[in-house]
């Protein structure tokens, strides 16, 4: 007989399920706004939904048909009144209330189905466990010693097989050769394998055609073989069936098959983690990884490092329940610092991570955001700063991978922090002295790679933190926000550094050191890399904004990140243009200095030529005077020489007639005086004419030189006149 809601009474949703699961069963066409209103009003459990009356449902946005179905279902289930919170459980601590029993205590039974508590397994209403089966399998799954001993007593030791598979894998083909073939325990894959085995079974051989689908023991062996597990021996198979299978006819249901696969695979990985000697694939030595677990809620915060002696409790246990039943389930944050392939595989098995996302984590995919089913995967290529504020600050790269459970629970986050392996190749490798690119991108960046996680952990430890009131989707925003803040710090450091370099350029001009110019050009190339990484992060955030389920309550936060990234992109473009302008300004300063030096050299050359010209003119004038004087006195010397000759006859009388003139001496001086007067007049006239001709030619030459100098130098700065005067003074 069917209930008023249209569902058979034996298939009615249980009050221990989540409110959204019940809502999908009762009203599959319910509007997303109603689901969002349920989250805002903190209606988490089906029991909370059953306590709502007709007016409450109307206020939440249910239509008439949906209200009738929910009310009919609420009348058909017995819901106990809400119990008052146990105040004696909470103890004050600096980080908020702590839950007794440790982080890895037993899971709060019947609070949510196992798939909902784990956060990474889709719940199929048609294959949901019954309450008794759920409790029984929960208890069996937590028996770590049983599963580890069972894996050790297998026909072929599973740990040895697992070690060989991990050591022999090629990381370039890790998904095809390892993840999908041996460790893909996602619910879709397990269900696909199970349904294939059910389809091969002869349906006529089953006595009850209406019974739930199940597989036999022989088909169980086939299912184990598909995951590379050898056939168990008789004792191991008997212990396995006795502990897990509820049916007396050894008919194995999907939940039981899933438990067997996940616990056996997890047991061999945990035993391998507990071993002393472990190597990576084909000799690759992974860095020492640390695993941290943080369980937080409105009233709870518990953080603990998972050491090797706690592996079994962590991987086979469950998180503690919230302190008050009215509170939503606690959010568990599992964080790995570094990367260990075996530990990553164990986490992928425990939380049923998608193999594509695990492959992206190993290969350090660029910034991206994906959705696998209802759950989210995010990778970020982050940048952080390392160094003193007064020096050139080197930048380090790190890689973040985050798995977050999606609606309706959003109660699990798994993150990985690694040094960015591609940073050394992507980033310009002009490193400071004594620092190689490999060291900078590897070991030296290991401390900075986990800085973002420390900031989030510090925020979660605050009792009134908004992050503790929100779910796993808000954690994705926090990761993006912290990584964006780190990039903005890097950009501010570049702004300060370029401002300092620009100040030195303005102060020194052409004397600016060439190593500063090299640094500016290096910064320009680095800004291009930052801009490219920020654009990839922008695409990832926009993809999250386009997701209606995630952006329903985070749209404003994600838009704020987009605005910050736009600001970073604009700053990168502006700083890159500034680097180019500084280089051009330095080139112009050097060119002006070269022109100034050329001008000084030309002035010096012209002054030397003018000096030589003056000396030549002076010498020419001296020679001219000497020539004139010589010219003037040469005739008189000739006359004196002629009439001074002592030519006489036998009687002693001079033979030169003029010497016998009575007034000859007077005549001589009269001739000499007239000659001197005429010669002086001619000499003065020639000197005057020569001076006039020389002055005009000198002025023409001087004006011609000035014109040519102006023509060569072009439009020179005003400082050139001062420089020329100083050069002439030198």
C-alpha cells in the first residue's frame, strides 16, 4: 500500500537521512531556491524537516503539492522531540570547544548515511542501506585490525602486490596504469562493475524476482580480479563473508561489495604506509609528507597531525559528531603537506576521489576548477614572496589541489600543498647569486608552499570565525582568497621595487647601473608569467561562479575575488608598461649624454682651431711688418751700398760722379726722405686694406661655423649652453 505521498511505506525516507535527500525523494522537481532557503534556515536533517508545519513550508517556498507530500511523510514517521544540547560535553579551549574521544573516534551512528558522512559518495535512493545494515557495515568497516590481518592472510600478500604496482608505475601514465585499473573506487565505477556482474547472472535462477540485486561468491571473485586482487584462500574468504555478508545464501549486495573492495584496498595501502622502507615509482623519492586533520564546526575545532601510529584509526575511523544535534555535521579538512603517492592513493580510496582529479594532483595541473558529480575539484598555481622588503625579493611558486564535497552535505575537504614543479621552467631563471633555479623551486619553496594552509588553519581556530559557520564550499572560497592575497602581496612588492629603481633612475640618469636595467627587463618578463597565471585562475573562478549550486551563497565572495584578479591583471599590464618606459628613459638619458659629449668635443675642437688661427694671424702680421720694413729699407740699403763703394782713380779721386757733387749728400737725403714718405704711405694703405679684408672674412667664417654647429646639433636642451661654458672653462 502506498502512502499519501505516493511512495511505498517500506521505501519511505528515514528521518535519519538529510533533509535534502528526503526532499529529492518527495519532490524531485523542487526549485533550487527552496533548497537554498533550507540551507540558510539550517534545516539539515530529515527530522528537522518533519517538525515543520504548513506555514513554515509555505514560508520556505513549497507549492501546494510539495507541502502535501512533505506533511504526509511527516505524519507517517515518528520523530522524537529535539533533545537539549549536552552542555557537559563542551570544555573551553583557546581554539573553541573540543570533542572528547579524539579526532578519530567512532562516527555518530544514524546521524547521516555513510555516503553522506564521507562526503565523496553519491547516495542512490534505490540502493540506500537500511538502518540495520548501515550500522552493521559501519562497525565492520572500522575494524582496522581485522582488515589488515585479512589482507596479510590472503592467498598472495596484498601488500607486496601493492608495493610492486606503485614502484613500477610510470607517472606519465599513472591514471591508465594505476588509478583506473586498481584504485578507482568511486561510486560510479563500483556500481558499474557490480551491475555488469548482476547482468551476467541468470535472473531465472533467483527464487525471489522482487529481491534486491545481488551477486554470488564466484562473481565476487571476478569483481576482485577486476581490481587486481588475487583470489582469496578458503579461510580468508570465509572470514570475509562471515563478517560482511548478511544474507545466509551468501548473496552480496552493492553496499557489501563496496565495503569489501574499499576496505581490502585501504588495508594494503595502510600496511604499506606503516612499513619502514617505501620508495616512489621507479625510484622517484617523494618528499616527506605530513598529514593534518581538522574537524571544525560552529562549536567544535579539533586539529591533529596524523602520524604513522594513527593511520589505522584515521583511515578506518570516522569523524566525531557535532556537540548539539541541531548543529550541522562537522566539516573535516584533511591536508597533506608535500606529496606521497601511497598516502594519496589511500586518501583517494577512503574518500572515493575521482581518478581524473587524482591525476591532476600528481601532475600538478594548471589552475582549473572541475565538478565530478556533485563534488568539486580545484587546482591553483600560487605565487608567494620570499625575502626582505629592502632587497630584490625572489618569488616562489606552489601548487594547491583541493577536493570539496558538494551539496547537500558539503562536509569534507581534502587539500594538497606542493612546491610547483613547473615553476623553474616557467619562471625566468635569473636567480640571485648562489641560488639555482632547481633549489629555488624545490626545497627552498617547501616552507612557502604550505603558507596558505597555515593562514586558513589560524582563521578556523577563531571561535567566532565565519569559516567555521560555513561548509566546504566556503572553504574553496577561502583557498582562492588566500592565494589571491598572496599574489597581490607579490604585485605590491613589484610596485615598491620598481618605484625604488625609478627613483634611482631619476637621480642618476645616464649613470644608472646596467644591472638595474637588467633587473627591470627581468621584472617585465616575470610580470608576464604572473599575468598568465592570474588569467588561468580567473577562468577557474568564473567556472565556479557559473555553477548554480556553488555560487548560490558565494556569488558575492567569488565576484570579489574576480575584482581582485582584475586589479592584479591591470597592475601587471601597468608595471610592464612602466618597465618599458624606464628602459626607454634610460636610453634617452644615455643618448642625451652622448650628444652632450659630442657637443663638448666640437666646442673644444673649434676653440683649438680658433686659437691656432689667431696664432697664425699674429705670425702673419709679424711677418707682414717685417716684410714691409724690409721692403722699405732695402732700396736705401742698396743706395748706401752703391754710393758707399770706394772706387777711385790713380789720383785717389772717386770714380762715382755723384760723389763729386757739391750738394750730393743733401740730394741723397732728399731722395731717401721722399722714398721713406712714399713707402710709409704705401705700407699704411696696404696694412689698412689687409686689415679690412681680414676682418670681413673672419666674421663670415665665424657666422658660417655657428650656423653649421647649430645645424649639426639640432634642437639641444638648455643645459647644453651651461655645459659648453663649463667645458670652455676647463
